[in-house]
């Protein structure tokens, strides 16, 4: 483990609840660590597992996903999709050497600025304890050597 | 030491390489046949589901995935101690018989046959399937294509696809066949019997009717006495799909017959640091190096081996040919390794006859083609005769049927030491003090190798049946003296 | 075969199984069309040109090279770079070249571990722990074999690729269609598709071609095929609780495996828009699992055995993460 390791964590926050909570934390000057970079999604159900994989492959040490409490999703029940995706993705990644603790799902409503601040701080500490991920693939040749499709070929 | 490097040998999967070292007098001191490839199935199959093994191990070889699929399914059955319904076994063996016809056909016509149809010294531009077509006609090319087409049609009907079948699972098959399909399969099988007999007649006319070829086959250059193994049924007749493995020594004495699950009492694998492939040998005799004979553990598993080991063929037409084979070659066992080409055609005929036998079995269209597993998964061995040798899959699983350990002994691997020895013997026979290395000579070294039909080589089609070779002769300082190449 | 007026064609197998070669053979008579329109300059399985002959060609002298097999060792890498230089159009042919295929699962293990297993199997007699060496001093001279790379890679991670033909192997009717298209281009009757295109495949997922009946999915449990009683031959296999990779797999094969009663293995790889096959399977299954209680969700997901190996069966090396962490632990 490195001498002084500062984790780099990506946070996917849903627009209706947790992003507003983060906003609230900001205006209320509630401190949370600068290690997290927030990305706003319209819903936690928008979270494609690809985002998590790309984050980990390209330098993140951990990924935090925040959404509305079950039963409070702005789009009714899409946060359950996030719950299931994270549950399955952790099981896929563990045999690949990625500790389940590097991905965390937290529910926070718009009024829970304090709660969200605490959750972020906790998560950064947990990642600090796990150590850097340093996923090697990102130091290799570009991941984007991928086939492309021209729009004309899409089915009408 | 002066060296001749042949690299790459194409026509192998991966890239085999031969190093020939010459002593100061110019005779062959030693040869090394190196296999530079490894993918590691025995490692990355650990952690996989046992029901996935038939499709994962298919990808060991896309020329004979059917062999791996069957060995794997049988191992998975054994892991669950499940006995699939008779119809499942019939379907698997039927697919397997059609596959044998396709596979042995492509080897004989594309690789082995041109050496005899055109001759070992024929101009390189003609010594390939195109030359064969010109000499014997488009009709034969059409038959060869038809044989391949029919075989693959059957494989697809029973196995789901033409390459890398997907229908064998622990407990049986995922589908059966309809009466309409059965009729088509039977018809194709009857045609295959005619085709096999035609191929044997071709061999008789063109090879056995030619004194030079007979001398080549019966001569010393390709003669290596060794042990032989092969699978036999309860009557000691050749069976590709199921039976027990029998071993005979160079004098034809049966050393024993064992069940596949006991293979480790008989076979061990030797490692050398200059190649990725291992060398199996008979444990009871031991590894004595690259030597033939009674006191060396080197053995082979080829069509010739299977005929040497068995007491006969289980179908009438093939049995006739088997008797003719040994009558012509002077009794059992035959150590003239080039005769493997002939043995392969006899197997082709048996496979075609067996194809029809199975296609006309009353239970082949039954819908009882699988059974649910009930026992806890533990450990199991599955074995079939791949066209190129006895194939073993051994699986250990946890209580959830996830692989914890895998051991594979793959067909051609059995023959790695014999192929190495055959190459050395041929090289020693043809390259001597004062020899001018010619194209015909190079081809004769190739022929030592080719009769084993190595699986990494792909006896696929061949627009030019010529193995590309470059022979570079260097002096002791590494300066090139002579370079010979052969092209199509 | 050697006719200087015809454009040159090459086909090469790197770390491969030979299935792509057989698939090409299974176009049967059409192979003669290839011979008619091309001068086959290099095809190790079929004819005798050698690496040296490729090296002697001008850069770009080969019009079209079909490259199958993955980049497992240094020789594979060397030849990939050589053929890239000598070819105008380089096609990643088959699953290994496209995304690594099944041998890519070796990327979950360290190289040393692979060697320890292979050269120490229960039937291997190797008390001294001999391992193959890239260079070995035999009494007669030095022997060499190509070094085994720590990570297996698909072609596009090593050289620039012009087109992709997926499948394990590509289905022969698709290969035939591509050959027809290439000949049409040669005869001036058609344009080359845009660089980077996927050829010989469909434009949707395998489910689109599958003949089984599909309903709105509300899956409560997953099972394994050997444990099932009756398997409905007409109903979607995923709905019956089997893990079928169809939802994430590119169409074009005709959904042969589900038609034969087996779940789609995923051999055509992901749709071009999806950059990670495993992520698509996670999404697909999470969408159809009918559970809302977190504990029950976890239990249902636990019923999926070897999710890593099943979802990344063909595409691990070509995925976003490419490997497991262990493969980077060098001694």
C-alpha cells in the first residue's frame, strides 16, 4: 500500500433525491471529502453497469451510487433496478479481484444532506482502507479499439 | 553443431518447428520437434460450471470439437453419476460416426492422398488436391465435398451447429431428431459407405498397385516398433465412442485393458523445457527417452494403433478390409507407420457402417433423450477415441458442480513422442553424409509427420496439399550454405 | 495459384483452434470463387508460403487478410504487426480475434499459475518442476519457443483493424455473404463499408432471431439445465430460469443454439454499440428479476453460478476491464 494514498471515487447521484441532498450539503457547508467526483443521472435506474466498469478501468478506486429510498423513486421503481444491478455486478467482479466494497449503493432523500455527507465520508474511508485499485488495463493501449456502427445500418 | 531449421511447419495448429542437428560427418545427430503453443484450458476451466464444459472444451480444437464435446459430456455424466437414456447415447454416437467420416475424408484427400496419388517426388506444384483433381477428375473432388457436406449436415441436425456443437449436457441431449431427419441421415450414411469403399479402392489401385509405394510403406524409413493403445468394445472390436482402453506391446502381447477412469494407473506425462507440449508414456514401463521397442514407455494412439490393439472391426465390410490389411502387411502388429493412411480408410468405412446401424436403430427418434440429474456432483472421467488418438477429460467439482480441477490428455498429445521419433528416423534415413537435400527428400520427412494427422494441423481442405518448408543449411559459424524452399 | 494479376489474399491463425478455418471450408464450392478472384499469398493451413515470403512483400501488397486467433504469445504479436504492414485491409475474423474468445478466460489467472497447473496436472510426472523456457541450451545448440504473454489480447488491442467478422466460428452462410460482397467490390459493383464496420452479422440481439415464445419476464429463480425436469421446447429459455446470453449477443447466427435446446453461449459477441458484454448481461438480468426485497435479490443473484465465466465467456479480453487482477501479478 502506498505511503499517502488519496482515493479517487466516482459518485453517480440521482437528480431527484440524492443530487439535491448533495446540493443541500453544499449550501449548508456540510463538508465531504474532495475525493469524490459527482456525476448526475436522472435516476439511479439510469445507471448502466458499463459506467461502473469504465470508472474502475480508467482510474477510479471506488464507485458510489446514490438514489431515492425504495418506494420514493421519482420514476416509481427504477431504483430497484439499480439495486439488482449492483447486487449482480459485485458478484461478477469479485472473482476478477475487485472487492465488493469498492462499489456501494446508498439511499438518500433530498432532505438528507447530512446523511449523504456522512455516507460519502464513510465510503472514502473504506476505499482508503482497501487501497488503490490501479487497474492495469488503463495503462495499456486504448480501450476504445472497438467496432463502430454507421447510423444508416440501424433497423428502421 | 551444424543445424537445419524447418520453421514454421504450417499445417499444424500453431507453429511446429523442427531443428535437425548434423554431426561433423554430415549425418543427423539429433532432431527436436518443438510445439510453441499453449492456451491453458486446464487452468481457466477451473471455476466454470460443469454443464459448460462441453462447449468450453469444444474450443480446444475446431477441427474435432465433436470429440471434446462427447468426452466432456461423458465426464459431466460421470461427475453426476447419471446414466443418460439409451437414445441420448445413440444420438451422440451417431453424430460422432458422421463426424469421423468427414474428418478422415478430409485428411486422406487433402493431406495424405496427394503423396500417393501424385507421388512423393511429383513436382511441388502438382502434389496437392488440385493435382489430384487433374489426375483423377472433378468427380472425385465433388465426392469429397459431398462427404464433408453430409457429415456436417448430420452434425448440425444432432449437435445444433456445424462447428462447436451445443446439444450434449450432463444427463443427455437437449434435443432429439424427427423421423424426417432420421431418413435423411440414413440416406446420407448409405452414400457414405459407398464413398468409403470407393476410397479404399482408390487406395488399392493407386498405392498398393504401385511397387514403389509399397516399398516406401514397407521400408525402414518409417518403421518404428512401439506400444499401441486404443478403445475396444466388449468383443475387443474397435469402437470410437465407448469401451475400455487396451494396450499391446510391440510384439502384439496384450498388456492389459482398463476403464477410462483408471487412466492414471497407466499413463503419465513427461515434460521437456524446450516445448510447451507434454509427452505421455506408459507408466508401468517408464519414460526411457525417445526410444521405440518393448522396454520404452513410448506408445501411440492412431488409427493404426486402434487396429493393432483390437481383434477386429465390429461391422462386416470394415472387417473384410481389416483382414486384408493384416494379410497384406504380414500379421499383427504392424509397425510401418505409413500404413496408418490405409488404417484410416478402414476406420472411415467402419464409421460409415456404424452411421447406418445407428440411424436405423428403433430408438433413435425417441423423445427420451435426457434425464434429470439427482446425485451430488463430485468427480468424473469421460473418454472417446478422437480421430487422432485416445482423448481423456477428467473433472473434479465442488458440491455445486463448479470445476475445482481439470485434467486433459488430448488425442494428438499421445503421439507427440512417436511423431518426434518418426521425424528423426526419416531425417536420419534421408539426410546423410554427402546428401544433396532435394524437394523429394523434404517431402519424405514431411510424410513421417503427416501420417499421424496431427490435430493442430488442420486436415482441412487444401488447394495446395504441400506443406510449406524452408530448409536452411548453415555451417558451424551460422553462415548460410544452401537454402531450399518448396512452394505450391 | 500464383497469378500476379489477381489481388492478394491471406488468412492466418494466431492462438486459435482451427474452427474458423473449418467454417471457411464449409462454404464448400464457394472456395473456388476465392481461388478465382484472388491470389492466395499466405494461408498456412492450406498452402506453403512462409513468414519470409510475407516479409518480402511490399507494404500493402496484400489486399485482404482474414486474421483469426488471439494474441497469446510473442510470435502471434509479431505476425499480427507484420500482416498489418503488408495488408491494405485487415479483418478481425472470429471471436478470438474480435474479443479474445474462450481462451481469454485465462486472463483471470496469473501466468505462473497457468504454468503450475499445466505442468503439474495429476497425470504429469514432473518432480523437478520443469517449465518450458523461451530459450533452452540443448547439448547440440540453443532451442527457442515464443514467450507466453502475461495477458491474452484480441487483435484490435495490438494493431489497427479495418473490419470485424464475429462468431465462434462465423457461420458459413455469413462468410459466403461477405465473400460475395468483397467480390462485388472487386468488380466495381459496390463500395467498401465504412472502416470499423461489423460484417457478416445482424443488427439486433439474438433474441430477435430466436423462434421461442417470449413473454413479459418476471423471473423469481434461476436454475441449471441438468437440474431441470421438463424443458419446454417452445418457450424462452431465460423465462425458464436458464442463463441465456441471447439478450446481449449480436444476431446473425440464426439463433442456432436456442433452436437446438441450448441457451445462447454468446459467441457472436456484443452489439457494436455496447462496449462491454458482461455489463449488458448484468443489465438484462437485473431488469427481469422479479424481486424487490434486498435480501431476496441477493439470494436470487446467488443462484447464478459462475456469473463471471458465463457473462464473459467469449468477451473477457475484449471487455472494459480486460482481465482479472491476478494476471498482472508477475513473479
